[in-house]
C-alpha cells in the first residue's frame, strides 16, 4: 500500500498563492455546509476560495493552528498533499485544507493590515514557499488515495467519518482494483464484510439519487445513506426490498417506493416515517407482523414508534391503559419525600413522552374525522 502511495507523489516547492483550498472537501457535504459540487474550472475563483476559507475557519478550529504558526512557524513535518489543476502551476489541496486555511488566513490579514509581517518574517515562519507533495492520479481515484494516506499515517481514518464518506471511499478503492481486505486495511481496519456492506449501501443510496421522483431530494441529503446502510445490513430488509448483488440495486419496485416515501418528509411539512437509523433497525419486526405491518403501511400518520408500541402490546398481551392508570394512581397517592435529583428527570421524561403520544393521537383522530366527512 505504501509503495502505491509513493508512486503517485512527488515533492515540489509551491507558493501559497498557487495553492487552493478544496471547496469540494467531503466534510463540507457531511456537515451540510455545501450541497453542490463546485466545477473544477471554478475552484481558483476568488469568491469560491473566500467562502471555502470562511467555512473552514467557522467549522474546523483553524484559529488554534493559525496561532501556533504565528508563534512557532509552519513546521513542514506533516506536509500538505495537493493535485494539479488544469490551470498551469496551480494546485488544489487533497490533504491539509485546515493547514492551508491557517496560512491563507495569516496572509489575508497581512494584506488587509490586520497583521504586519515583513518578507523576512514570512520566510522565518516558512510561509513564502511551501514544500508539498503533488499527487498525480486520475480524478476518480483522488478520494481513495487521500484516505489511504490517512490510514498509513495512523490518523483517525475512516472509522471517524460518517457513512457517506466511508462508503464513497470504499467504492473508490474497490474500483481501483483493491480487494475488500486491502481496502479494509487501508481504511483503518474495516472487516471485509463491512467493506462489502458499505459498497452495497453506496449503490443503494445512488439508486435513490437517480430516481425521477426522489433523486433531487436524495442528492441533497447524503446522510440518508445511513438508512440504506441499515437496510442492506438486515437480511430481512435486503430480501423485502429485493437486493440484487449482481446489479447492485433493489429490484422490488413496490416496496422500494414505499421505503422512499417513508424517508422523504411530506411536502406539507413535518417528518417522514423514517427519521433515523434506529427507525430502519425496527422495520424488520414491524414488517414481519401481518397486522402491525398493515397498520404501519396503510396509515400515513402511524410512525415507527407508534407501530412498535402496538407490536409490543400484542407481543406482551398488555393493555397499556391499565399500566397508565396504575402510573397515575402512583403519582397521585404514593409520591412522597425525600426526592432525588433523578426523580425530576424521570417525571420530565414522562411529561415529554406523554405530550408526544398525545400529539400523535390527536393527529390520527383529526385525520380519521376528515376521512369520514
């Protein structure tokens, strides 16, 4: 792996003015800072660079690194990695956006008069010219090589990344011809089975982004990939959605469109039936029970939690009203001093859950009345 990295890197001296921040940094998309990719030819534009610098300063604690450079200089032990742009002698950062942002911030403050540093000061701080590694790889392999670098350098790596970034890196490396085992080793110790799962999740999410009805909203929400990660993890959901490993897509069109509808919030506002990974994990139990499944599928106002409540009541053969009357009786007659701090937290939780259930019940009653008119 390290040999492959060395083959595509060469050490070059570059002026900071010819180094550009990456506006398509995957972390921007994970955090919802950016929704659309910036075209390659626009990366060097002043407006694009300024907004990218501001995003890095605001979200990634660049100030502490800036202060460190001003005090001790830029230590080139951990060199920036960049790749060539189509414009001659210009490069965009692949690894080291935060470091370059700190340098750009210092140089911007010098230009505006916020800081006063002479050419000698800039040389002393190591900011006149930078030694960087230039990466010569096809664009489709850039993300994969960047994460390979992280794995080799023992950074937190892929384990600390959100599902979309992990899946994107896995697919990039597999497309380079690496085995699942080699990909797992490069990305901080993922098991081959996890690599395969991320691959499935990536293409399942990609299938939704290409859907005529739901594609646009799915593309704007890469965090939804985690829902597909849970779906392909479950054997029941893989079968229910008709996963085909050869075609890398779901083939049960009817169930798939239901799943999409459960994810996407209604146009009139509010949330979809699925609002998190935990909801997807609960689906197999709901869908496997004929009565509860029909209750969940047929009523748009029935959430995963409501369906799970009905399922648990059926499984336990418990009338929740009896327990609730008992809880009220206890609260009315048997709560006495001394109290503990946790008692207040417990009662607060009870109030919040009761309010949520009351809201759901009222919504269902309202819908029922409207249908009966």
